[in-house]
């Protein structure tokens, strides 16, 4: 399967290439003639293929477009609700700008960092490539350097770690505390997080106080499928019966959005104190099971729907810099952000940041977007 930018070229680009191909000469062998062969998909008799005229999108700075997209989301959200929080997951390459001549020269992306309220990093200490797999020292130091940059800018930092062994879990919480970040350790990949982790029995650094801002958060819970816990009222009451400071949850239970009543129930701890409730939202891909998906949508239709995710035909990369997709996410009463605010969420965790890599063509898409294995070697 193609893994570079070619994998995401639209049909129109292919047709453009064909339009510029020279006509066949009468002396050249035709398909079906004796001796007619193809070499790696090309006709040797045609000579070197003509250059494909790249569309204007090849000039796009995909990382800067992602920053701009998030800044627009943040601005719109705060117009609707002044104290609505915007957190970003996987922000490493977004909080810096690399020099065009020397990518080792970086500067802070200050406008971007001032537009968001918190950052979340994955597998800083454990869970690298697989649950329970220790993060290599070099990788960990790179992430910690990014975290330090974020903290110098005054941004709260969350980390999501993947481990099952109590000794490893305890070690993560100690390390996170030393670095001044708030960690959650979970036993499975985030798409499969459907219940409260068994260990520790109570939230790490349990906090009896009201949580009125992100600076008050000492622990958090991340859940990807409320429907796994039963009806919405059952789910809300089960989470209400915990003392986490922040709950990050998928805003849909099956195909139905969580009701205002369910969200309001989630906002209070078992002790009665107030906590924050965020919705998770992927802005880098479209899913055929989400409310916005229309009959007839498919790869290339509408134009912002790009190639499907490797191994997940129900999700598609999106051209997130285009107005069509951005209107799905924010800016009107049918948009995702508007709906979250109306349902009463305190904030949103934006996911799908690394989708820009697929358009840059500088990584193996299958490896970059492969699901996290449950164990090393799986």
C-alpha cells in the first residue's frame, strides 16, 4: 500500500497527469501486440513519463495549517463560552517552528501556545509502541524537552501512559510528580478504554477539593466508549462514583450523544466536589460512524475526505485545512464544537494532530498510525 503523499493524491491529480501524456505513435507497439510489455506499470515505448504538474496544495505548510485550524477552533469556542478549555494531544511538533533551511533550528510557536489551555503527551515513561514497553531514553528525553518548553509557557501538561504492572504504574506516578505533570496510567490503547482502571483502586493524589480550573487538576480519567458501561444514566452514575479531578470522555454513547443530564452528573465527584468534564474530538480524521457522516460520502467525496486509515476502513484522513471540513468542526450551529458547548462540557481534547504527517509523506503511514499493541511483540 502506498505510504507517501502519493497515497493521498486525488483522482483529479491522476487525471491531470494523464492529460499531459503524449499521444501514442503509430510505430509503437500497442497493448495486445506481440512483444508489447510494461515495465513497472509504464510503457517502455513511450520513453520517460512527462512530469506531473503538482497541485497548489503541495505548497501547503501542513503543520502551520494544523496550528491555524486549532487557533480558529479555540477562538470560536471562546466566543461561544468564555471559559471553555481547549487541550491538544500529541503537540510535540506544533509547539515549535522549524527553520526552513535547518530543521534543527527551532523557535517557539507562541501564537499557537497562547491559543490553547493544556497539552497531553502519550507514553512519556511507558507504553512506547506497546503497552508495558518502556520508552527509550532518547525518545523520553525528546518528549521531556517538549514538555519543559510547554511548562515554561505556562501550559498545564497531562500524560497518558500505558502499563499494567503495579510497580511500573507506581514508578510512572512518581516520575510524573517530579516533572510537575499530571499522569494517567491505563491498561489498554485509548480506543479500547471502556472502564475505570483497576489499579490504583483510588485516583492517584486523590483531591477532595473543587476543581475550577486546569491548574487544580491532580489526576484524570480517559474513557473512549461510554456505551460499554450500559445506559447513559448507568455510565454517568458509575463515573460520578469516583473522585477524579478531570474526566475526558467520548461525547457519544454508541450513536447517541451524551445528554446534558449525563454530562451534568459527570461534573461532580463522589465526595460532592466539582470537577471538569472534557469531550475528546478527532479533528484530523473523519469517521463513518460519526453524526456528521452523510449518505454517499466516501474517499474523494466530498473533496476533503482523503484516504482511509491503514487497517481501519471506517476512518479517513481529511484535508483539515479546507473550509468544508472546518465547517464540520466549528463555526455554525451544526458544528461539533457548538454541540459540545451546548451539551455543557467544560472543554475539549483535540486529537488527530499527527495526521499532517500523512500529507507530508515523510513517514511510513502504516507504522505511524498503527494501533498500539496490547503487549510488546503483539
